[in-house]
C-alpha cells in the first residue's frame, strides 16, 4: 500500500521580537500591513501560508509578551521566549514547519534570528535600526537610515534597502476618532516592568497630586502596559511596596477604569493597547526611560523623562550591561552610584529622542529628584505653550517621513514564493 502524501504547509512568515515596546511599535504595525498585502492565516482561512511570532530571551522583556500579543488575532502561532531554546533544538515540537519561509528580525539579539533561520532553513531579513551585525547571513537588510547601509561592507550593501524609521508610522496608527474630553491632559507612564513600577507608581501618583494642586484643571491618564495589569499597578502603589512609604500619595479607590488618590486626584486608566490615540492628545507626558520615550516621540508628545536614582531598585530596570550588573547584589550600590554620577556630570543621553538626535530634545531628570520638582517643572512647561510646540516640532522632525512599515512589508513579500507574492 502506498503511503499517503505528506502535506506540506504553505510558507511561513516568522516575526522575531523581544520586548513590549518592540511588539507595539514594530511588530504589530508590520503584521497588520502583511495581512493587508499577503494572504496569511489566521486572517485568511483559505490560504496555506501563515504569520507566526517567535519571542526571544531578553533581559529587558517581561516574559508576558506572548500574552499581550495573543488578543491581536494576528498570529497563527506564538512561541514564548521561555521556549525559544527548545524550539531551536526540537522545532518539530512546535510544528509542522513548512519547507519554505522567511524569518524577520524585529527586536532582541540579531544572532537569535540567524540561528532560527538557519535551523528552519528559511530566508532571513533583518530590520537594522542602528547596525546590521550579521549581513552575511541575511538575504535582505532593511535599514532605518542611509548611515546603517554605509556601515555595511561594500559587498553586502546591494542587499540592503533603506526603508526608514518604523516609529515614523506610529501617528498613522493613532486612533483619534474618539477624542478625549476637553481639558489639559497629562500622560503618566510609570513603566511596564516590576523594577520600574515599584518606583514609577508611587513617584508619579504623588507628582500627579502635587501637579493637580498647582493646576486644578489638569486631567491625567495612565496607559496600562499589555504586560502588566490594573491589579499590579495597585500593588506597587500600595503598602506592600516598600518604596511607596517614601511618598505621600496612595490610592483611595479604583473602579471602572478610574483611579482616585486619597488627595482626590482622578487618573483615567487606559486598558486599550496600544493607547496611541489618547496619548497623542496629551499636552505633556511624564515617563520613565525605555521604549515609551520612543513611542511618545513618534507621536510628537512633549515629555519629561524621570529616573529617580535614590532608589537602587530602579537600576535593575535599566537596559544593557549596566542593568545586568546592577542586579548583582555586591555591585548594585557601586554601579548605581557611579552611573548616576556619570550621567549627571556628562549629560549622558537616555531618552530615545535624545539618543537619536545626539542632543537634548526632551528634558531628562536623573538623580535624587522629587515629585514636587517634577510637578513644578511640568507646570512651567504647560504655562509655556510655545515651548511645548517647540519640543513637539523637534520630535516630529526626528520622526522622519511615514512609509517604513509598507516598505518593510514589501521587502518581506519579495522573499516569499512567487505564487504567494502574486496572490
């Protein structure tokens, strides 16, 4: 008896990423665009091709990114970061995998996509924001700028196309059809990881209380990151968080998406994600460092970036090798002190708009700062609309022209089999 033919599933597009910021600003817009130009499951049941998401290990991730991406309905399969190594060793456990496909790097360590594409035998495309580290292993490189392309060895430059900054398209995805009620809205972004929330929540609650006294007509909103929850925010704002004892504000009640402090300050909690529409309508945002500064910058929202280094726990949330060192018990105090001193003396840039510009575009407040100081500075900014507009103009100039998402999606489409491309 002849064996039945083995069904070969259609080609797969595998997006690889790491943290919540990359998921929101890079992965989701590209996934939406790919579904618009290529027939892919799960949006199209009548096609053999699929769109999948693989998350990779990263010290700046929360571990809950797969939970955040699942409700979007964009991916037929999502592999959590905790299973990445097992996926490399035994991909058949997460299959069936088609013989053909494309792996697209959208955050994390670029080497993980090199490994994954080689293991699956797929074509490989890297979106390079600052540098393409493994051009010899890429079929295509999509660069954010010409400077990235010029860094490549000359023999690899023909396979690189400058598509632009994916963040520049964020404003196109901002949902402004439902405007916020009239008022002077201020965004509060305490972070998404526990180490940041433990400081950010009590600090920003007291800042909001103090700013409300200075500006009684102010209105506040706080987007809940997809990797956290309302319950977790309340936990870090309450007595169970030792750092909260250093601040004078607390939560009186929280229901129906509204948090009220004991001082009577009302803060609207946004559970929708991404919250680009409401955020884009804010006059000012108070935020920690991280991908949220890039999001706010892409939306053109003026901001004040705060890093209260009087709390050692905040060091654990910093990016890169410094953040890893700060987690070591014996080095935490030394690294935190030295890094804070270096930042203060050398004007080290931490917010993404400042890093991109190579100069201070948005104010960064690093050190033993207080909610009163930030409230007074925020009030000064709000009293000077021309300064706010100047910062907004600078942010919009940094953002560049939209169209990068469509250009990147086209690069992906061209790596797919021709029969699917023509569909």
